[in-house]
């Protein structure tokens, strides 16, 4: 404990992570995910010819040049307790697994934070995004059993726009509810917006995250030289041998709160967000999907200045590394 005459750190603009939940390849929860990271567990699956045949991958697909029998699936991506959420079996079948997964993960993050849906001590916001609905593309559009009366349900259940509002509706959350889409940075930008919302008192707790379920899962892919997909089903970020990534499924949600409030309420604080920043480097980059060095340096510098952090004290940097050349 600090002595009374010692200067006290100003925490007024700090944001606390008070809860979290996830479902990732090889990790149905945060504890398993951390154990996998700690122990260097590779969660990319490499499928045998027998598995591919059982999964219905045609020989003409798995036998073509450049086919890589690898993927990063999650367990039971389409599993969903429809009764718990008040859906009929028909309604649940029309709901994108990404939306189902995010609902479940948001609920788990609230529980992990010790916040119940009956808690009216403050408003809860939701900031999140999801991937393209491959479920709509490959499972619903040409399905012979989809009738005209199902069209609106299918649209509401698969459109990205309704991800956050669905969580707010089912969990009776009264704060801002915004679906965020910024490509590969969606969840991080959602966190940035949530922090701003907390600091401007638009909400007192915020759920932040994203959800992606790529269907069909467990089927492998075709490597294209110079593309983003790895030639051997392994992702080697920042390695000379890196030649691409492996796309997969998963969901992660954080529960954020103003640090002062979290300390006053006796919450468990897992991490503290000192500051965040967002920018765009416009046309000053090698290509549309390749950010510029100047743009990245500028936004990092801006975040450090806002946080009032000496760069020499930073001992670890987490990055978005796809391992492409």
C-alpha cells in the first residue's frame, strides 16, 4: 500500500478488463487458451485423407495441386441451446453460427465479470463485429426447405448489422449497441470505441469482441503462390520461412469498465488499457491490404503520447501477424 505522502497515480482515464471469455481452435475457454499459449500448443488441425473423405471433401478437390489439408476449426460451431435463448428450432437453424457463438461468449464474459443481467447498477454497451456470413452463402441461399416466410428471419439472423443489437436484446442491455466493421482490426477498433464510450459515461460496462465461423470447416484449402494462405498449413509470423496464414474460426469477448469504478466495486482487474488510437494511412501504402510503415508508426506514437508511457518501459509488443511475405 502506498504511503499517504507518496504521489498517487491518476487512473481517471484508465480502462480495466474485468471479464473475458473465448472459444478458439483447441480452446473452449480462456484457461485452456492461456495454457495452449504457455505450452506452445499448435491448434491448427492437419487432416488425414480418411478424415477428408468422411467430411465429404471430393477427391478431385483434395487431390488437386496445391491443396493443403489443414484448418483451424472450433468444436461444434453450429451447436446452440435454442431453448435457453428463446428460439424455436426453425429460428435457430436460420441464425448464423457466428451470431450464436457471439451470444454465448458474451453471456460467458458477463458471468466472468460477475455482472448479471438483473444488475441495474449501470448501463452496459456492446461493441463487436463478425465475419462474412458463409453460412448464408453455403447453407441457406440454395436450401430447398427455405420458404419465403423464412427470408426475413434469415436476413436478421445472418446480417452483420444485427450482431451487437442481438446481444443487447437477449441480455437486456441498455447501453450503446454498435456493430463495428474495419476488416482485420474490427475487434481492436471496437475496443477503442468502447473505451471512448466508457470515458464519456455513455455506459458503465462494455462488452467488446468479435466472432468468426468459416463454413464449411475442416476441409482444407488450395494454396496460391504469393497469396495469403500458407503452403504447408502452418503460420510462421515474423519468420524467414513464413509464407502465409491459416484461416480459422473463433470468438472472443472482453468486459471493460472504468478502472476507478472497478477498484471501487472490488472487481478482479485482469489488465488495464492506458490508451488507444486509430488512424488510416490512406493511399500511402504498398497495396490495399498492406499497411504503410509510416501509418503504423504514427498511430503507435499517438497511443503512447495519450497514455503518457515512456517507450523504453514497453517490454512486450503484440501484433497482427499473418506471416505473409
